[in-house]
C-alpha cells in the first residue's frame, strides 16, 4: 500500500475519532443538563478571591445531595456530591477583579464548608435562592447548616 494511502487513512481515522469525541461531549452535556433541577454552577477549591481555580459545571439536585458535573468531561458520574447535611453556607459576595471574567455574568459567590475541599460556589442569584431553599427544606429532624 502506498504511503499516501496510509497518511489518508490515518487522517480519516483521526477525524472520525475527533468528531466522535465531540459528539460524545455534546450528548453528555445535553443528558446531564437536560435533567430537572439543573443549573450552571462553578466550583473553586481556593479560599482567596482569584480567577484561577474556578471550574465550570452544572449542578443537579437530588433528594439528599447536590451533584456537580464538570462541563468538559467524559465522566457520566458527578465530580462532587454535596450532601445536604454536610454543606454549610458561610458568606455571600460578588466576584472581584479577574473573577468576573472567569465566571458567568451576574454570578454571585458563596463561601462554603464541605468535606470535599471545595471552598466556594458561584451561581446566579436565582440559583442561590434555589440552593438556600433546598437546604432549608430538609426533612424534619435534620439540621440546616446555614450561616447566611
């Protein structure tokens, strides 16, 4: 087989694999984002205000947990799972400096305590209202860890 056919086959195979990976990302994003109770949610493992460290994703409410899925990932399972009993909201603030460019327009940042090591969440004001309502709607006998 001539060399040019090998090159053509290799390029065609690379193109097919690339298109398949992009299609898989799109299908995953639509599947995760199409569930009820999903919203745009960014997470950061740093305490100090900084544009570095923010990861974009989607939050999805469950009965007992808030699941976070990274936007650009092939994983079908959540990267972080915030159980209602383990999540404490500490403070609310607006993005400062370069954070405004790293996050979606209009997002607010809340400081949290959680065993996962995530220190901050960023979401729209209406999503924050939903998060606070979800935390406060815990079943009787469960504590609400809310400082706000």
